[in-house]
């Protein structure tokens, strides 16, 4: 009796696996993550939390970087303009030679190092700067940009 169940399970698994492979779903089905990201709008803090939760999955961030970066920029802009009522910050952020600074990359670099508090306590802004593809001497600029755009407690920081 046990043997026939095992054979049945094997047949069922083999049949189902070959059936689903033959459907070729991955190329014809819409990517729900992209659809969710495209539909995402920022009207309250829960919307921000939903996007920040997505950033915890490195695989998704790598796979959907373009869409996530676009939404992250929208979220930061919304937060600065609507919640903090700051309309004087240059959007997007730039460093020397008119190089745009990805606020998503800055945020992710700080998170990879253990978060904002750890970066401050361990004087790691030079590491963040190198992670961003910049020079060590851009460390102070990275600290300032983080404070200006990504640290809500720093409403009054000016560049």
C-alpha cells in the first residue's frame, strides 16, 4: 500500500511538473511586482512602509531596480513636499560634475552598514561614499545628502 502511494505521488509530481513547464507561464504572465510598483502612490505613511518593506529583499531590489528607484524618488519627494512642507531642496540631488546621486542607493548603502545610527556612531560616511562609487572625500556630502533627503528628523538642514 505504501509503495503504490509513493508511485502515485511520483507520477503526480512528474506529471504536474511537466504540465506547468509546458505552460511557459513565466514569459506570458504579467509581473505582479511591476504592476504593484506602477500602481503605488504615496498619500499616507502606510504607502511608504509598503515600499520600504520591498527594499528588504535584495533579490527584488536587483530585479526591479528601475521601478523601485522611480517609486523611491516619488516617495521621498512626496514626504519632503507634503509631510515636511519643504519645497526648497534641489530634486534630484547632485554632486560635483553634475552627477546625480541616487537616493535609493544612498539609503540602501546606509541600511547595508547597519542603519543611520550605526553609520553615524562608527564614522562610516567614507565607506558609504565609496559604496556609492564616489571618493572618500565625498563622505561629508553623503552625510549631508542623507540628512537633507532621508532623515525626517533633520527638517532644517540646508546645503
